[in-house]
C-alpha cells in the first residue's frame, strides 16, 4: 500500500487545494499518469502518480485545502485490503469530522440566534490593528466599516453588503437611513432584473410558438450528403434554363408494341426508346454532350447516357455507355441490369461514373413537367413527364386523341443558348414522331 | 381639572396621608412655624400640632436618626432635609442604618420612612446649596430613590412613598416648587418603579429626570419645528427604575439622550447608557448614546456661570440636532 501525499510544488507552498481528482476510487493508475489537479495560490498543477496500482481510497475531497506532505489517498494492489491502521486513522478522522460538523452547526445556531456583533472581517481587522505590521494597519484602518448597531442589524436582516454602502452619518458612519436606501436600491435592481426575466420568458414563449417543433433530425451523411453537395455545386455554378415540348408519340407507341410482340421475353420501354433517340440527337448536336471546365467547353466523342434512378436513400445515375451505338435490345438489357442492381444497392463505381448526359423520368408518377438540376459537370439533362392522351388537330383539321409525351430540356447557358437547345428538341421530336430510325 | 403647584401637591399628599394615618408625622428644620424653607409644609402645624409637625435643632444626623428609630418602632415619619447638600450629615443614618436594618434583622424590622429633600441649582444658592446627589443614593441597596418632575407625579409618588415599607429618598427640585399642573383632589398612588412617557415621538428618545423633564419638553417643541419628533421618558423613580419603557422607546427611535442636572461623571445617565448598551436595544441604536449632565465643577454663585454649569433647553436642542445629523 502506497501513500499519496499532497506534494510540495514550490519552495513557499504550505497548502494545496485539491481542484479535481482525475481518477476514481478503484481506477487503475500507472506510474507517471496524472492522478489529480492541485491548485496553489499561483497555478493549477497536474500531480502524477509515483506508483503503479489501484486507487484504493481518496481521503481528501475536491475543494479541500490540505497541508503539504499530508496523506490524501492510498494506492495498492487490486485485492489488497486497506490495513487496519489506515482504517482506524480514517475512522478517527471521520469522528473528528463529525465533531467538526457539530461544532460548525452549533456555531451556526449561535450566529442565527444571537446577533453577532462583530462580523468575521471586523475581528480580522481588529487583530491586524493590534498585532499587524505598520502598512497592514494603515490598510485595515481604511477597510474598517463604520456603521451604527442598528445599521448593522438592518444590513444583516436585509442582506445588504455594508462594504458597498456609503455612510452619511457623523464621520461617514453608516446609519439606518443609508441601509434602507441601499436596500431599496437593491430591491429596485432586483425588480428590474425580474422585469427583464419576465420579458425574456415572454420572448422565449413567442420564440417557441414561432419555431416549428422538430419531429426528427436526420444527419446528412452517405449518399444524401453526396447528393446535397453535388446538387448545390450544380445549381450554384451552372446557370440553368429549360425548354419544354409536347410530342405526339402515337407512332412511337405503335413501334414499341410491335417490337415487344416480335421479341420474346424482353420488353422495350419508353425509356429505352428515349435513351436511343436522345443519344442519336446528341450525335447530331454534340455541343450538348459536353462539359465546361476552366473556361473551356470540352465536347465528348462518347455518348454515355446516365439514367437518374431512385434508390432507398436517394438518387443514383448509372450509365449506359455509348448508347448511340447500342441497339434497343442492348439498351433494354443494360437498363434492366442497372436498375435491378441499383435496387439491390449493388452498383459499382464504374457503373455510375462517366456519364456525359442524363435522362430523368418522372412520367410514371404522373408528373407533367419538371425542371431538374443538371448532373454536374454535364451540360444538359432531359426530363421526361407523363404520357397522356390529348386532342390534336391534324393536317386536315380533324381532331383526334393522341398520346402526348412531355419533355423538358435543361441546359447550361454558359455552354449554349436556347436556339441550339430548340434545334436539338426539334431533332429529337422528329425521331420520336418517325421512330423507324431507332431500329 | 384643578391646577396647583408642585409644592402644594406635596403638601396635599402630606396632609391627606396625615389625616388618614395617625402614624404619619413630619420632622425637620423650620417645618412648623416657618412652614419649611420653601414653604412646602406651610399651615400643617396649625392642623396637626407640634406632636406631628416637629421642628428640630440644626442636626441632619439627628433628624435622620430620630426618623429611623420612629420608623422601626411602627411610625411612618416623613423627614425633611432642608437642602439635599445636607444629606451628607445624615449619610451614616441613611446609608449604614436605614438601608440595612431590614436585611440585617432578616426582614423582622421594617423602615417605612421618607426623606424629602430639595435638590438642584438655579436659585443662586451656590456650591453648598445646589447639588443633585441622587446617584449616591441609587448606589445603596435598600434605599428607594424617587424624583418627581410634575405636581401630579409629586403627589401620587409621595403617597406611594409614605405607604411603602422601605426607606425612601424623595428628591424634589427647588425650581419645580412653583410650577403648576393638574392634580386630582382625591388621594391616588403612582406605583414606584414605573416610568412615564411625557411625550410621544419617533426620531429621538430623551430620558430626563426632575427639572430636565420640563427642559426636554421645551426643547422638543423647538425641535418639532425642524421636523424632529422627540419622545420623552421620565423614569420618575431612579431606584428601582423602569428599564423596559426606556428600552422599548430606544428600539423605536434608535437614538437616545440621557439628561440630568447632576454632574455627568458617575451620574445616573451613565447607568441608563450602560443599561441600554447591555440590552437588546443595542442593536437598534443608530447613533452613540448621548449623555447630558452638569459640568464636573461645584455650582458657581455667579448666576450666569450657574446657568452654564447645568444643561439648559438650548443644550438639549443642540445635542438632539447633533444626534439626528441631517
């Protein structure tokens, strides 16, 4: 069993105040490890343990002032019993502590029952006046509070600090009127504070009323964080503009039905048709298949079409590479594979990198038009809305009901202007209305 | 109510007690034919005769001794010492004998005697005829000391004193004899040891005795013009005296002046001040206790000097203003 003592940290140090124990009773402590913080009159110092072992018993509590070299704790082996002598010592101390507590309580009663004519400070001052050094005496003389017994009693009752009261009696003596005045001022100040608190509370109530109550807080992380960052980057860097068209797809519909009858087991979707048509349009207008980088527009030869696909936690854009060179069947195969794997969260980095233009489709959710955010750093994104039957006036002036597809083309205005976008859409419309080109 | 003088009030008390109780008799110098040096006993000889109104030779020791002997044997003598200064001659009989008898005889003997004597200056009677020696007697266990300030108190207190079974020093004041006040015609007692609040006030307590009660009242009327409200407490009996009334008054006002004509050093004001500072009233003091008393000099013959030797109305006003400090 080792003793931990209050260390003498300086030549003149006589006592140290235990600021904080860094270990609890029962904690293992290594030699050289900080054990507690001791505050001297100048600094707070970490005291290290001199021994390896378990902190068995703390004798001096935080906030206690202990003379140097006095035992403040014991360190020992895990199962080591605290010796009887030490226990005896502790009991004795506890006994003394009890007596001390009792004495303090009695003193307290005395103070409360009988008016204490001399406050501690006064007794201290009187001691200095009697036995102190010359300069101390001078100081003490200035410090002694001159107050009538009545003023002192009232100050006690009204909890007025006489050291802060200016006496107006003979020789600057603090008299009843001074204390009453001071108490009144304190009361006024308290009332002011109360008033302020009241206003503060009212403010809090209003604040609470106008602050929506939170149902749940979801930390921004993973794919959501990536989406957030990329969307913000795109919308803040790219000046977006969108062109809308409505296209009669009755021919496309027929083609789709025909193809799906011919091919066994596979299904060509509108998405596949649009991917192919878009890829061909990009071939015709390569400026849309580009990116702006450092004052340069880089136009890609490869036409890699990204498909915005929803996942459980967000959105991902798997890529159909060189879509312009693939058959509809190939596109359909690729799409089915990518969408399935997206659903299972099994897409790899290679599947989602390298797109040069993106298509996003909300048609199945009966959305007519929407203006998406460009998949940074691309130059454009095609948004596909719902297909609905609408009355159409044909060349002979007859009205017929035809399936209409709504498309939006959102572009980077830094790279190109509306006319180019419009021409692209004209071309895309032509393909979709005369879709034989796609096969 | 009828108004009579302080001297007449005392005479009336003597007459009524003498009519009521044949054991009551008067003894002193020039009481009878002359009617007393200040005329207090004038006319009593005619009514009660030489047996009960006894003129004596000029020997205060004999007056006190004879009264004491009579008291022990069942009479109720009222002795008069012409000037309080002459009680010095009677001191052995009063202090060593009268005050002690009851105790030394284990209560079997009693001494129902009253020593009436005029004190105070203000008549140009010089150092040997002007003293106020009440503090001496308050220092002697076994004696009671009574000091009335008004005709009403004088009559009631003298009747109580005559009826009391202890030796009593009944101190009158030469300047008060001719003052007047309302006094009931019938007999009445004022209990010994009970103070009287002569005036109610809030800012300052003046504890005054004898002639100083009148001066304190005059001063308080002046002070009232300055918005200072004075409470005047007259102990009336100095031994035993009414501490409670004084303490309560001081607790209310927080400031106190004790004023008497006797010399300040060792005067009764010192007793009052000490008692207050020992009492619960200490914590109610908002200023030091102030004593006003006579200068520590023999009373001068010169009338101007005599006036300045003892507290006057203006001295009380100044002391009050000093204490109020505003």
